[in-house]
C-alpha cells in the first residue's frame, strides 16, 4: 500500500474547458502500467477514486480527471454549459494525448462508464483492461426500459436547475438510480451534499446521458469492448444484475462481480474490496 495523495495536480486548458486532473504514482511498481479512472455524474474525480489509489497494486500511474461540470474543471467563462457524452470522450482524448498516454487501462463509474465504453469503441487499440462500476446505459436488459429510466433521471435534472429544489432533485435522482439503498440519515446527508456541489453541472451530465441514449446502438457498443470487469452493487435492482449475468454468459470477455452490501454508491462504500478485485482481474487478464 502506498501514499494515496496525488503526486501531481495540473490543468489542461482547452478552448472551451479547463480540465483539472490528478496523477497518483506508485513507486513500488517497477513495470510501467497506466490506469485512467473516470467518475460519475455530479461527483468529482478525487472524491470518487482517492480511496482506491492506496489499494491498486499493479499500476505505476493512475490518472484521475474531473470531467466537465464537476469537481475543479470549469469553462473559461466560469459558467455551466450543456455538453454531450461525445464532448467528454473528446476531452479524454485531448488529455491523454497531451500526457502522451498512448495505451492504458480504463475504468469508469456510472457516467464515466459510458464515456469509457465510447472511448474504447472509438480507440480500441489504446485501451487494454477495462473496469465498469454500474455503468450508465447498462441498467436494464430491455432497452426500452433503459430509455424510460433515462427520461426519469432527466426529470431529476429539471429540479436540479431550480435553486429551491436542488435537494429534491438529488433525492429524486437517488430514488430512481438506487431505490433499494439502505438509508442512513448521516450517509444520505453526505451523499446529497456531495451531489449538490455543482447542481447545474450535475443536471447537464444527466441530460448528456439521456441525449446519448436516444441515438446510440447499445449492442454495437457492448460488442466493441475488450476484456471488461463489471461491478454491480448487491442492493441494486434485480434487472441490473440480470443484464450483467446475461452479458457474462454470452460474452467470454465480460466478467460480472456483485459487491454485497452496496448500491449505486459502491465506489464510496467498498473501495478496498473493489480495488482488490481489480488487482486480481488484471492478473487474470495478463495470464498471471
């Protein structure tokens, strides 16, 4: 286990976005291997992934950017602007090109999972091992039901854009995405505060996924992936588990893990356990 503090924090200035990113370096790893981790909607990269860094054993460098509308990434004019999932894919491409990271492993949580899937589809030769934590648009076996879920989440975005209804919007999001979560008043308060940090950016993220879901080909997207390890919270809805089991049964490259005692907030609930599986899954992928 190494010091989980980021060794490097910097900013990439694009014409319409100032992207803040952090790189964790593990001096104990002698063989260079890189990992990019993308956070979900409404949350920051450091909040999502810092607890993982100390337990990820096989990567010499771990890149954790803040995506548009979240964390410390901002537009040059300081305002929140709508964006597309493709814009997030383009941001990631610009960032890894800037750093000279031509090949790497890639992980994504929720919204970050969809960005990861689309990046792999666009640049298959650049991404090796993949990790998904409750990726967006992989919610239900039935695509029509998935689309209905996305529209419900965009209803939450309407509240997030109203100053007096931000907390209600966050609560509606949580009730939709994680209806079976075990509600502790203290944890719920912390979660709502985290997701309320940049409410309009959060709303833009939800709308970006909904917009993408209206046009994307999910079957084609899934078929374009490499070796995927997918994590689903034990308390998440049965249909999500059903879809992941179906993928694992028909696709030899898809590896599904249920994390007991967690829900959609699984990276915050069991980071050590998930990191340990990520370590083992990399060794499997490498044939070790």
